[in-house]
C-alpha cells in the first residue's frame, strides 16, 4: 500500500502544523469547535497546558463565543485535557454542560505520535444548534468518528495534497467512497457540482472512477490515475477542467486499525475562481503591454530631445533639453522593468544600475565618472519606483554637475532597507557644498523636483558635506511603506 501519511522524520511542531492544515475536516464533519492544547513539558512533569490554535465549524454554530488562544489550564487530575494526556485515551462528557448558557458536549482527544502524547485536541459541540439527524448528518458524524480513530492511531494528518488557494472545505461538497470504489454518499453540493460538469441523475451508488471518466470524456488517463490512487489508497488531488465548468477534488484515504475503510473526497466548484484567474492573467498581460508601449514612447521622446539638443546652438537650451531627456529616460527604465515582471513590486537594484550607467555615459564627455551602487534596495512598490528613479537621477546628475564640477570622480548610491524604512545616501568625492548652503534657499529645478517627489512619498531630504570632508552627501529617508 502506498504511503499516505506524513514522514516520521518531521519534528513534533511541524507535525502539529500539518495537523492544523487539515483539522478543518474534523471540525466541519463533527459540527464542532476545536482547540489544540500543548503541554509546557513532556511527561508527568507537565503542570500547564496552553491553547495554541482554535477553529470553528462552517457547518454549524459555534460552541465557543470567545477566542481561547493563549489561555492556559493548570494540571488538574479531573480535567478532561489532563485525563486524555495521561491516559492516551479519549475523555468525553455528554451531559450537555452549559457554556455561556449553551449546552455543549466536550471531547478531549490525545494526539499520539510514536507512543507519546504530543498535544490534546479538545472538541466542543453546540448541542442546541445540532440539526435533526438525516443522511448528511449521519455520514458526516461517521466520517468524524473515523478521523478521530485515525488521530488516536497516529494516522492523521495525511500527506499534504492541495494548495490553500483552491482547497475545498466540507461545505463545498463531500463524497464517501467505499474501498471498492462505490460512492456510498454524496452531499447536495457535491451533486450540484458534478451536474454542472455534465453528470446525470443521482451520483450515489455509482462507481467513482466511472463517474470521473463520464465527465472527462477523451481523457482516459484521468480515469486511470483516479482508479490507481483509490486502489493504492493514497492521498491525491485532481483538477477537472471543462469549457463550461471546473472542479477540484481532494482525496483523503480513511484507515481504521490499519485497514482501509474507503476514502473521503472533498470537491469544490472552481469555475468562477478559474474564470477570475484567467481574467487576471489577461489583465497582467495587458498591463505589461501598456508598460512596454509607454517605455517605447518615452524612448522615442528621449531620442527626439537628444536630436533637438544636438541642433540647438544655445548652450543653456542644450543643457535644458539634455536634462529633460535624462528625466524621460529614467522613467522609461522603470516602465521597461515593469513590462518584464508579473509582480506589483520592482526589484529596484536593476533600475538603479541602469540609471547609474546612463549617468556615467552622459558624464563621459567631460570626465571619467564612476557611478556605483553599494547595498540593495530590495523590492519597491511600482507606484513609488518611478518617483525614486527620478530622485536618484536628479541627485546623481547634481553630483556630476556641482559636486564633481563636470570633472572626474566617483558617485556612490548607498541604499539601506530595513523593517523601519529605507535610507538612501548619494555621495560624491567632489569639492563639497559652499559655505552658507541652505536647501530651502535653492532655486534649482532638479532640487524642486526631488523635494516634491520626496514629500509625495512621505520622506525627507537632507543635503550636506560628508563627515570626512571629502565631497557631498544627499540623504533620502522614507518610511516602511516603500
């Protein structure tokens, strides 16, 4: 029989995390709230248990109105959690004890692993909200009893089989399949989901593999895969895709005392989710294409400005056009990066490096300028990346024109990102600032642009001489929002 359970090499904490990823099954099938209690110490020396997790059922009313996570219970011999922990057996009460005025049944189930009790699962069932027993309730409670036995035997949780994005819950649809493959029960939502795929009539008593083949005509391999997984009694996940509908199936094999007793299959109609996914993919492609076209248009504008700068005779006019060309080019760099990314964030190191190469190329006519980045920006929000690119461009160009005075030198961009925010230093090894320099008294268009962009992002700008007296340092400080 194929291995369907988690590796014994997992630590107890990893085992319990896997348990929490699947315990919604027991909560929903038993119509119960679940609490996970862990001992402060192993063995008989344990004096305190702490609640580390809690889940409420989506199939019925809660039995616990308050959040219990973080609460502790002392070691008392008559407490159900302690009894279950010490005896390695289920401790239960069915006398409908009142909790906040609600009659509640409580079970304490030891979670055993390798002969040790590593935690206790407490199950609270609101008896006031229990529905009249019918076929659904009978099958849910019977499956819950099997899962409880599997917990005691160390056969639960099962190997992970599905990602959380499309993971079904009991309320989405449930099938009970017997060891031979016959469907013994199908919940109303499961029947509806299969009918949407084209199944006819009541699917109960049908062979599950035959049912899958009927809704997946032309895909014989799917039926063979399903049949093999059921026969070998292993966890599995299947996606059924049709033009009109889609579904995700998750198979949980059930075992009692080492013997297979069938499978519990959760199914979820993912038609709307898949449609939204396709829409998002289309929108992502459209957005990337827009960024690509904007980049091309900006590069065209920059080329026209460059051509015009070469033709103009006025030195002042030529410098103004070159400044405009440089600003447009820096924005084009950001759009180029966004056109190749699926993320809403930009890995800004690449943007900065391209800007520094551009600054070095433009300054090469007057002197050898080395522009380098020291440190990493990390990821920057797309809506902040354009503004940051403009600021880096302006500060580096100011360093070339004023700090280095058009000659040779070195410019360093030093980003320092942390949980508190980001600090960016732009330093040069030029002549430094003149005596009496005050940022607020400057009329430079570049500094005006920087100040406006910094204010829009909630940051601050400081410009002063380096502490070692060799050049200028401009410092940008931004909050964690970037």
